C-alpha cells in the first residue's frame, strides 16, 4: 500500500536474518554483489505471486491488488531496476475481479502473464492472459472461456514465439486441467481439457528441451491424492504423450516444476511428518528430480521450521537449484517468514537462509541473477497499511545485509 519503500544494503532495517546453513562452512565467501530490499505497492492491498528477469537487468513482478471498500481486484504488474528502484507499476484488467498468478519474460523483451478475469458479479470467470512491454504498456489481452470457473496458473514461451498456459476449470462437481496456446499476438491457437479423473488439477508447467510440455498437479482418483504427484507430458500441439502418478510416502502436494536442461525436471512440493509421541504434524519441503519418462531419480526432504510452505523453484547456471517459500514456527511464536534454499544439482542443501519482519512476510518466487545472486518476490504485511509486494536481492551466499 505504501509506495516505493526501499532499503539498501547499508541502511539498518528490522529484517531479522534467522539463520544460515552453508556448505562453505561458517565463513561464506564474501562477495561484492549488490543486495537490496524494496516494498512496492498501490493504495490497495498488493500481493506478488511471481517474478521474471528483464533483459536490462531489472525484474518484473505480477500478482493482484485488492481495493477496499469497493471489493474490486486488479492484476498488479510492476518493474524494479537492477538496484531495486521502482521503474513503473500498473493495474491491469476489467471492472471487477482480475489477477495474475504467473509471468514469463518474452524473447522480444516483454512479459506475458496469466491468471483469472471475472467481468461482473454474475460471471463465473475466465482464464486471463495478457502481454506488457518493457515500459509496462498493455500490448494485448485475451480472456478464454471454459465450462466453469477458469483460472490459468502458469505459462511458458514456445520456440515459435507463442505461449502455452495451464490452469484449471472448476465446474462444481468436476474439475479438469486446462491447457491452451496463444500465438505471439495473443490469439487462441488451440485449447485442451486433460485429466484422468473427475477431479484433476495442474499447478505448474515447464518446457522440455524437445519442445514438449510437462505439467504437474494432482488427481483425486484415489483418496490419498495429496501423496501422489500427477505428471503429464504433452507435445507441442497439446496431444497427450503420457500421464503418470508418482507415489510418495509423505507427500503433501506439489507446486512447481522446472526443466534441468538435461531432459529431466525438478518438482517442488511438501512432505509431512507425524510425531507419534507429541501427536504433532510437521511439514517440510520436498524436492524431487524425474527423468524424461517421469521416473524418480532422487528426492530430498528439507526441514526449515515447523510448517514449511512452497513457493517456486529455479535452476541456476551451474545446475544448482534455488527454492523459496514461507515458514511458520509455532514453537518460537514468530510470524511467518520467508526462506530461501540453495541446493546442488542433486538436491544436497548448500545453505538455507530465512528473513523475517515484525510481521508476516511470504516468499513466493525466485529468479537467478547474472552476478550469481538471486532475486525474490512475495508479499509483506505492514500493520499501519496492510499488504505490500516486496522484491529482495540477495547474494550467492544468501546474504541480504552484511555487518
């Protein structure tokens, strides 16, 4: 809500660094990488859900703005430069409910985002896809109707300059996976409905090296669907190649997928552990790699706190992985805080870093930077004004502020 609040590396702010576990030992290599933290917001309640790197060193975030007391919602898009200064911010959509869930940078320097659009209080709502240029100008938008409440959750650019998005259609008694492609001008090329049961949904999509598409989500074909990852591979025209259920012993949902460049994919999810002595349930990060045929190559459970929530995963230039999410520590009485985890290419944790404020801060997405650092986007609760989006640049060791 409060606009353009920025904190640079040499300014003292109330961000608590809760802890770092480093594969470099107790003394990580000191870097000269620039780090910063910025709040971005309008007069409404602003939430960031995804981030993309611009080709000029900046970053674009997307999400939503809730406007009260009118109870309206717009898709929120903003850009910061490589130093964390806000370049522009936009509200995009119609006159009722619109929001963005994901964004991808385009080969021509623009950005395509996907989400949901509801044009009136009686409309069910459609999938929403739109493009802005590097200056934040709306280039095109398209609302694609399905058979129920339709929402797009993720998008990738294809080799021909088009875009494929996945999402879900909730028709009340049934739920199916939506998959659609638009061309470079936003015009619908094809649309598919997928799923092996009456209640299936997708959470993310990734582009394979051969231009196939990998989707992950869940299917309620069995009672323990949260423990089963539903993986689908389709070709460039949306035709199903295979679908597979991956059984996990302690899985509690999968939320993101990324191509590792070697034909495989990493999947980010959650796991749960039940303490038979205290009768408490704890939730951790669950990281898995699969090959091109969806065979599990390895999996790792990563513990940060009592209740770990997933955001997104990115593959780094050296083959390692960066994960972001949110942690709730019931025992410490702390508000929810953002965690960032750096692993090797085989899932071994190199370091874990957590960032907290006096109030809740939710980490949602992470992108690698050209200097080896990472930039994170999410939302932060401010007692005097409500929610703002935030963007934070950390160095390759997970450090935000140095003493």
